[in-house]
C-alpha cells in the first residue's frame, strides 16, 4: 500500500496486531508516515507514546471525512469528539457518534465514553456557547485524570473563554485538558416562572427554551469549535460574562 493511503490528521482504527494486541480496536490519529519502515505513526486516543503501524493494520471506513457530502448534509448528531491536532497546520480531527447517549442520560453517556475512549473520569465544563446565541448550548467533556496524553489546545482555548465562576465549578479542571475532548449539546433551560417570576412580569413573555432536540451536521459542529478560536468568540463571551445573562439571555436587561 502506498504512503498516501492515510493523511496526517486522519482518524484510524487499529486492528490485527499480533505483537501488541492490547492496541487492537483502538482509535488513533495519524501523525506521519515513515518511508524507511513503511509504517504510519499513530497517536492513540489516550497516552503519550505513539505506535508504528502498517497500513494493512489500519482502517478508516467507519469515520466521517470532511470530503464526504454527508459531512456537510447529515444532520444527525448532538456531539462532536475532537482530538489534539497532530501539528499546527493539520485540520482538527473530529468525529460524531449517532449512538452516543444524549446529555439527558448522563450515566449512560459517561459509560459510553469510557468504553469507547478508555477514560478514567468524565468531567464537565458547562457554559459553552454558539455564535450569536444568548445562552449556552453545549457542555465540554474531558478526562480530568488524564496526565499523559498530548494537550488538547483547542479544548483549552474553549475553556479559557469561560467565566471564572464556571471554571471553578469543575474541581478537576486545572487549566490543562489532555487527549480527546467532547462538545455535547445541552442547552440552558430556564423560565421566569422557575425563578418565582410569573409571566405577568414580562407582559406574557417567557424565555424561550432552546430546542432540546436539535441535531447538527459534522460541519456545523466543526464550525462551532472553530468559532472559539476567533476574536468574535472572545467578545461574545465577555459580553455574556454575567450569571443572569447565562440563565435568561438578553431578557435580564429588560425593565420589570
């Protein structure tokens, strides 16, 4: 097989290893190709050491690819798993899983993630926003006990945008996120009645909840990740750095 079968940043699954069977079925990221050994350098989803694997022991058929039409059209996902980028120029490796339980079933979701990625712990930072929306709509999940995998600088960039009171709510977040991180759709739910304020205080208006059943294409989810690397994201988070705004959106500025 030629050395252009897989590209840097591709997600692959390892299979058929005889000498190191413990790595079979593992998901990893292609970091490079070594012509002298005819092997790909694979960064496992967890851990610091890379593997040298022949192409015959790698497959990528199960993974969505940015070049496929369904990457932009298949609106079927409420999660996006993203790996540390293998270098500064490669596209962030992402994957969405339609069989992953939603945030409304946290125990089932945690079990799914731990089984798929080998996480020791599923830790949560909440308050992740989409561009142009008043209230947070996503959670950021990571393994707070992972001390060896490469740093996920994109996830750390997202976390850095959060207000201090949000960061302090996650005891295992110490400023570093390693390995795979996950954005999970989980919109903030709030109404004025839930805070003891009847609808008459708002002339019959009530905060409209985000659609809890929204689904996204992989491209839309990738764009949400990329948004957090922009100046626009810094301005939006700064403007929303207020607990009342994060619960009620723009309504808290209205006169009652």
